[in-house]
C-alpha cells in the first residue's frame, strides 16, 4: 500500500516514464541528428542508468546538450575510437570526437581486457566529449568481477580555494568494487561540492541552493542559482576543507587531460560552448582483485556490513555506504514502474521532440 501511495502522490505532481520508453526516446532523438542506433543506444544506456540511479543531473537533463553538440558538429556523428599506443597493461586512445559514452565504453572494455591479462588495465583517452556519470563505467567493470575506476576532466567550473575565477572542472571520480552476493561499493562523486546539473535543476524548479554549493562573480557563496558564477570545490570554503576538493580535482586533471595530451583545465572550452571541440581527457582503470590477496569480496562485505550495522546518530534512520542511495532509488523506480520526472522536465523533453519532429516520450 505504501508504494501505491507514493506512486499516486508523485504522479499528481509529475510523470512516471518506464525505463524502456526513456531508452527508446533517446535513440529516436539521436537518430534524428544522424547518430547510428548502436551509438545512440550506448548514450541511452548511460542516460537511463543516471536517472534510474537517482543522478537526475546527468540523465534526461543532459540530453539536449548531446543533441546540440552533434547538430553544431562540435561532436561528430560517425566514427570510432582508435588505439594510438599500448602496452600489455596500458593504452592511449584517440576518441576522434564522437559521443563520449561510446568512447568511454570502448576504453573500459579495453581496460577490462588488459586487466584479465595483466591484473590491471589503465586506459587514457583524448579527443573525447561529455561521458555522463562516471559510475556507469565502474559498474561495467563490476560485471566482470573487477574493481573499476573512471575519471574525466570537464569544462572549467570549479573556482579554486582563495580565487574567484573558475579554472578546473567538476572532475568526477568513480571507484566501484565487488563484494559478496552481488553487493558492491560504488563511489561516484564530483570533486566540486555538487554537480552543475543540480544547480540547473534548482533553477528550473525555482528553488534556492544550499550554502557551499556555488559562488558568485566575486567568489562569495550564494544560494541563488541564477547568481552562481562558479562551483565551490568539495568541502566548500577554505575553513571547511574546500582545498581538499580543489586538490582532488587537480589530481583528476593529471590523470585525464595532462596524461592523455587532451585539453586540460583552463584550455577546455567553456560549458555548453558550441563553436569548438571539447577534446576532453578521460581515464579508465580496471583491476582484477584475484591478482592480489585472496578473499577480497569477503573482506569488503565485512567492512560494508559493519558500517551499515553501526548505531545511527540521533535523528538518522540508518548508516549507508557508497552505492546504497542509488540502490534504494532503483528499488523505488522498480516499484512505481519507472522514473519519476518533474513536470518541467517532461515539458523540456516534449520541446526536444517537437524541435526534432519525432514522437514524444510516453508517460504512464
């Protein structure tokens, strides 16, 4: 009964979209801009996964960006990634400026193959584009019993500690590791206090943002999404350890733009700039736990269960580990028959469909 109540409450305020319908809608959109069904399906897999896992900033919210990049030819519609240089455990990949998720899947598959042979696979990519949620690539490694890691640089959005101009990107980090009985640790986070998409969603919904998410043009914290000029590093201000997020963002930049020879930091195009290629740098790592001490999954499960079984602080219901909030969101989607979207998000999808002259996305 509880799920029925949730469903009807949410449905009155928005719409439920079945996962398969969202996937089909993305493929229709990409076909309309001359992307192959295979490449469009890879993008759809990623966008569906993002919203299904509760990362609404990187699902339907990002579709118009991919379409615009293809229409303006800053992302090319056809082509494939190429291996430029490789060893038994490493590779450098040229993405040839195609869709980021297509490049990312190619690179993670290559990293997994190398890890099966050498215990570890480290693949660096250049000539890439926005690749969506980093967690999607780590989850792919989990299917092969691997620890998966993924990193990307992005357009300059992070304002370094003590500065007022954005230089680095949100530069996300993913680490996914397999535990027992299908359980897993899945860390998927930006090195900024929040992903830009969450500020965009707050603006779309006419909602304020928390202190510490963003700064205005003078480098001062703001709660008005319309005044947000740049993102704060993870931790926020200097007195709340924002310099640590700043350092992590630069670490990701070393793994991505600098290691691959792609654009880096202030050399990357500005967010949603559509007159030049992004040339993003990315990094994908797969590690075979069997190449190390036996019993990896047992020990990881012991740690995760220990944390989950800790006594919650006053006012808290339970202690979670990375990946648990996403599992709870996926369970909710399964029970309500799909992904719930705010009315403004549905309107945005309908506007996209009208502009491309395709069938709109169906809702329950």
